[in-house]
C-alpha cells in the first residue's frame, strides 16, 4: 500500500504566432525521553519515583526493597499525527516566447516535508513502511506532455533532462529514502538544502499554433 500526499498545478498555454507572456507568482501550498539506572549498592533508598512513559517498562527494579515511603507517578503522552507537504510556486513562470526551442517554465520547489506516522503500509495499513519517495508526473490528458486537445498530441515536458510521463506509473522519481528503521521523516532526509527544486521545461520545436494544457502532480509516497 502506498500512502500519498500530492500537489497539483494545472498548466495552460495559448501558443500563437506572436507569443504571449504571463507570470505566476503564487505562494506555496500545503498539501504540518530520559532514562536512569537505579543503583542499590550500599545506599539506603528512602524514597523512589517511578517514571512510566506510555507502555515503557518501569525504571524501578521490582526486586528493590524500600526502607522509606514510596511515591508512584504515571507519566503519559499522546503524540498527534503530523504530516505536511509544501510546494512553493514562486519560481514557476510562463516562457516569454513559446514558439520554438526548449523553453523554461522555472521550477516548483518542495520546501517542507514532515511525517511522523510511517506505520501505514501492509495489508492492514499498520505495518512499518520501507521506502519514502518524491515523484512528479502529468495527468488528466490522453497523452503525456503539454497536450494539444484539438490536434491530439503533446509537447515533451522535462525535468533535469528526464521526460515527465503520464500518470503515476510513468512518474519521474525525484528522490527516495529507506525508512524501514525510522519513526519520522523530514525534508532533510532527502536533501541537505533548504528545498528540492524541480525545474520544468518544454520543447516547442514541433509545436503548431493552438492551446496546450497539462496538470502537473507532485507527490510524497510511502511503500
């Protein structure tokens, strides 16, 4: 079972003989003990405090004989599920003259990822997941790329030289992490940088006049 958080951005472009320029400056969207060993050597323990953290075993040796009064306090905590996946669109822009050649659409930047519930895999959805991944793909059209509905063809969308495919089965993986021994995950597990930039470009060498569109999907998934 995969657990997925996704970010979707629809992309539409009208290609004409003279070209048009528009800008997109939208902001990012969201998809957000200690222990001690008790020694009994030559000391007389006159009191003891039992720290029981959730289901953790008692720190007090059950065989310890107390000479004085004893006080027992239970300490519990309920940690809420925290999950966040934020993508910043500030650097995503329309090309100035989409008439030919490779044209840059800027980048979509993953700026935040937090997840503290990684036991959501398996048949019952409660087993520890083994892999976390980030991916990007297009959807909503009969073919891959920046799609021309009237003529029925698409212009290749690329990220870092790799074609962005149609639907999740043909997604480009942006990074993956082994989470088999982890309890929580953050963006820093994927990169040492403040964000993961996903540059997008389209080749217009074989583009005829008309309207083009695509829906870009970015996901954080577990397996």
